C-alpha cells in the first residue's frame, strides 16, 4: 500500500458558530471573497459541511476575507454548477467544495473560471466517464487517511468495552466512508490480537444506508443493532449518523449501554444526553476544518498549492472523557507505531467485510 502523508500537527479549536444562511451579506472592503457550496445535508450537519464551513469562518477571523455559502436545491452537477456560477457572478474568486460529488463539476469550472481558485475536499476532478483526470493549476484536491483514524477508534473502543459486539453504519458506499469502515475493523482485530479483547463485528452489522441525510433511517438502523446486542456503533454517515446518535442518547438515558463512535468532527457535545454525559466514546476525525483554513492561509502567502493532490493526516480528539486509562494508553501506543511506520493499515477491502 502506498502511503502519502502530509503530516498536520496543528489542532484547531472548534467553536460553536452561529451559522448564517446563504443570503448573508459580505463586507465589500475584504480583499478576497471566499465561497462554499454545500454538499448533501445542511450547513450544521455535525459532519462534512459543518466542519468545512467552520474552517472558513475561522480563517475569516484571521484574514482579510469575507465569506458566504450557498445550498443547492439538489445534489446534481447542474445544481452545483448553478451555485458556483452565482458565487462567481457575485465576485467570489476562492471556492471550497466538500465532497466527491463535486468532482465532475470542478473538472469543468476550473477551466471555465481560470481566475478563480478551487479547493475540492475528498475528490479529484475528472470527466463524466472517468477517462480524464485533471487537477488544474487553480485547483487543489485534498484527501484524508480515514482508515488510520478508523483504526485508532477501533482499538480504543475495543479496549474500552473489552468484550461484546460492535457495528458500523455508513452513509453512501464511497471510498472515504469505506476506509473508515475498513480501518475500524482492522483496529478491533488488532485489539483482539494484541490486547486480548474479545470484540465481535458481524457482517450483518456492517451497513451502508445509502444517503448522508436520512436521520430517521439512521435512528432505525441503530435501534435494530442495539436490539441485537450491539453496544458500540461507529456511525460514519452525516445526518444518518445524527439519527444513530439520537437513538443512543434515548437508550443511555434509560440506562442501556448504547455507545457511538463519532466521525469527521469531535462529536462528544452532540452526544450529550444528561449533564455532561455523552454517548460518544471517541471520534474518528478528519480535521476537515484545516483543509479550507490551511489553503486560505497558503493563498494569503502566495503559496496556494494549485495543481496538487494533498493527503492529510487524521486522528482522534485530544480529550476523550469516556475512555479509561487502558484505552487511552493503547491508543497513544498505536498512534506512535502508525507514525513510525510500524503498523500499516490497509485502505482496501482485502478480507474484511464490505
């Protein structure tokens, strides 16, 4: 497995932003107007859209920029093209697009608007039939090593519960979500082998719901898994994951063991059900906020990495209140070994469940 890593040491503080709508006003005095077009879901989806937007807002605090996001009416290429065009016509010359669904759109607009810069997260620009890939000089593509954060979360979760069953709920069956799944499974297997845990992941409890927006479906899937004896669910599914978190909160408030491994952001606060108690064991994070923030900082220095594909590191939260000392120690040990190259984690399915 070829591993290309750009190592990020910075850990950003994530605040609770009051999200403005797509019709927010911009300051005409700002030297750069930065736009974002949302993917499926809302700007406060506790996942990809939210993390990306938070990074842009953080950059707005530190830089001379104004910001605006637009939410398309749908998730087709035409929908995305329309909103990018609207932003461009309004004077925006730096745009951030979160998600693989923007790949064919960016392939076209990077040539249509050569004086605009694009940040494509979790995707590479290509044409409709996948025969041509091209990341132009005004575009940067950013990917993450999701399998590594999934692995760490799997090890920590297995060490925490020691025995029992776990499950996985994914959104769409696409590479970023699949890599979370495969890494998590490998992490659980590693904990069983190296630390003596006896945690089971059955194939029937590895499910892709098919969307990132169906909250009700996520809650239903989680309920079915908990009813079958699963005690921990890794939910890498956007709004579907929000539904799983809601189900876990209801059950934990009733005295059941119903844990969730969060995704993309530190979801501890989203899992609070009583006082400071949360259903979130830990979160497999992608530091999505850094993708937009760091490229904007690079742009301000005249160092925009246009034409490049970056592979960014991932991790888990610095603070994990629901993990005991043994789980935390094992996670740190494993993290050190991954960074040293002593543990290699596959980003392909291999012998694992789909």
